[in-house]
C-alpha cells in the first residue's frame, strides 16, 4: 500500500475509533457497562464521527487518549498489549485491548459470563459448540448484518460471497469466522520420527513421503519399532480432546455419514467400524500408548519431545514446537515428519486427512454488553482488512517486513528468529498473537496472508504437502451447526448420543479381544437408537437441507 493511502487510512481509522463512548472506559481502564445506555452511546458516536466528505472528524481524537475494548480470547492467555504489533494496532485504531483470560476451562468461563451477563465487548466462541448456540439463543450477541453493511466495507470485501453462510436461520449474522475461506493446506497427518523411521525401515523409505503406507505396512512398522526399542512408545495420540477422531482421515470418515441421502451419525459409516477394529488391534498388541484416553495435548507434547515416541497422529503444525526442541537436542534428523497411511477398505484417493471449514473454527461476536456496536464494528473492520491481516500475521512494516518489488518480504533477521523459535519470537513481537478474522489465501500483491505457513513453507510444511493430496481435502462447513439447540427435545437426544459415544469409544478400543470390541460397537449403536438417534438424524437432515437451500448450493457429500 502506498504511503499516502496508508496515512489516509490511519487517520480515518484512528479518528473513528477514538470517539468511542461505549466499547471502553477511560484510557487504560476496563469497560464498566450498564444496561440501557446503548442508544445514548450510539447517538454520541454518530454526532462525533460526522465529518467532511463523510469521514470521521479528527478533532474528536485531539487529546490522543486510547479507548479500551474488552475481548474474551478463547485461545488462551494473552500478555500485556504492549509489543510492537499491539502498539501498531493502537496507532491505527485508537484502541487498546483488554483481554479476558481464556486459558483453562474455556466453556465454563463462557457459561459463567453468560449466566451473569458479564461477558465483554467481543467474545470468541467455538462455532460448533453448545455455548455458541447458548449465547445466540440468550440474546447475548449483536446482529451484525446491518453494521457490516454500513460500517464494514473491508469485511464485505474480504468475506465476499461467504457472508451469506454466516447468517443464522433468522437471517442475522451473529458472528464472523476466523481462518475462513477454504484452505487447501494439509491438516491432520500421521507423523513419524524420522531418525527412528530410518533406523526401522531404511532411509529410502523414510524419504518417500509421497508413497502412502498401507494399514498392514504401518502396523508392521510399529511392531518393528517395538522390537528394536522395547522401552519406547510406538504410537501415541491425544485421546482426551479428540477420542479417535485423528484416525478418521485414514479411513475416509467425516463428521456425518451421508451415503443414504440423509445425515446420519458417523458411527454408521462402515469404515468407522473398520477404524475401530484397527485401533483395537494396535491397542491389544501393545502398540498404542496405554494412556491414550487421558492424554491432552500438553501431555502428548511432553511425551513426543522426549524423543522415545515413534509416531503420533494430529494436525501437522502441532509438532512444530516439539520438532524445534528435538532438532536442537538430538540433531536435524530427530524430528517428526508427515506421512499418509491408508486404511483397509479405502484407497489413497478416498482418505480424508484434510478436513477444512470454509467458515473457520470459531466466531468473533460483538455482545449486547458493548455500548457502541458501531465503534466495535469499525475496530473489527480494520482487523479484518488486508492491512489488519498483514499487520497481525506479518508484523510491523520496516521492523518485521518490508516491500521488495511491490511485495511483502520478511526482514531476514526477523524471519530467522521466528523460524528458530516461533513461540518466543511471536510473544516478543506480537506476530500472530492478535489474529482475529484471518482469510486463507493471498493478498493483492500475491503474498500469502499467513506468513507462518505459506511464505517459503518450513520443512515441516513441505513434508506435509508431499504426504497430503488434493483428494484429502473436504469442506466440513456443510456439516457444521446441524445439531439442534440443547434446550429442545432433539437437543437433549443429541447430548445423550454424545454421552453414549464418549462412554463406548474407550470400551471399543481397549477391549481385550476383537470380538469384544465389535460387541461393544453393536451395543453402542443399540443404545444410541434407544436414545432416539433416528429422530435426531431426521431433524439434522431437515436442518441440513434448509441450510443448503439458504446457501444456494446442492447437498454436499465427500463421497
């Protein structure tokens, strides 16, 4: 962007934001809100922001005070808003941000805020979660549709035709997704420790990321590793958060089974049953970590960083931090690299490792506690703009990147530090710390919005690209949000079905024999049907078809 355009945008954005009366208290102070003051705040904002040529009056910000906007960050703890990127956001918007700590029991905190109506100006909610539905049903979220139309030109430009897909059944837009638009990059992969794979299978096979392992070959690999390293762990996964979901791609399983022209629970997919049969086998043969059910990511990360785990299955970027530590402690070949394993009954073209949601994983929502939604929308509009994307994902121009031949280019010193220790460099600079409305894809100059994964991809990503294929990609946004609200009779059935599933997964996997495992599978299906599964599927199918009609697309199936 040319300097003149940048200066003009900065001036407009700064003046717009500095007139905030509602989304923030005095400079540097937390927001104190009272009900019933939104209209007055909006009138004040409208009177102060009218200026020549329709632009915001700069005189309103002459005292240079920053306003505070409060945000609940479900991603975890965010440090003080003082690093270089934070300072640039302040300069461009006139806002400082007060983050409500989202570390720990996120849903519990969100539910407590909802029950007490103490939620901040903006909340980030898992788009598929019950708490997201609860916030909308309780009337805690602002319908942003008109706000976007009037005050979100960059949002309209960036989201484009996808905006209609964020509309609820009543036509309102109560949240905008992060990481939106379809991302073809690899997602879940089988990751095997390279030096151990060389030792077990030879360097030629270890270097061949593009040739998948069959299920039989993979099991034999795990056995060969176990024979050579009896004190090691052949394969470990984070079952606490993801149960057996990380193995779905290997068998072409997705969120719902759609072969019968209706939405059905994924357990009805014949390949789900084969997947359970496989996982039970590796468990019975001592190849799967015995602690898999209770392992969260922190525990799994600690295990694989110790260097005595042969394989894990997870999102490929999850291994980035352990890989950095392993390369430092044990050498360049001691890291985890991506491979594809194909389950029995599917081909390499039918695997579904790359599940992506066009609408993102979560929604950024303006709450009804925000006394000036117009001002909040102006803040969001900047954060969603191309300039905001490059600022939050690349850093500050001249400090972290520069224009070279009209294109964004990271400053080498920063890039080297970032590649060497992504977490520490991100904390120090603010790069990627404040990302909100991230669009998958490329900016006007042809450089990617997401420098981390797409600019000169790291060796971790290169291996993932080789292992993954276009056929692995499917858009799971079609299946998102189909479950009925928890307050409805069908919502209660959905919860019962979830509880039954959670109860039986470890029983099926940890069964002493294959026969017992399959018996547990049959019992699970019977219990689900007894809880009303068919009625639930009828309702979800109806919701699905209505959703496809609203989007203007044909019913979608990955098969």
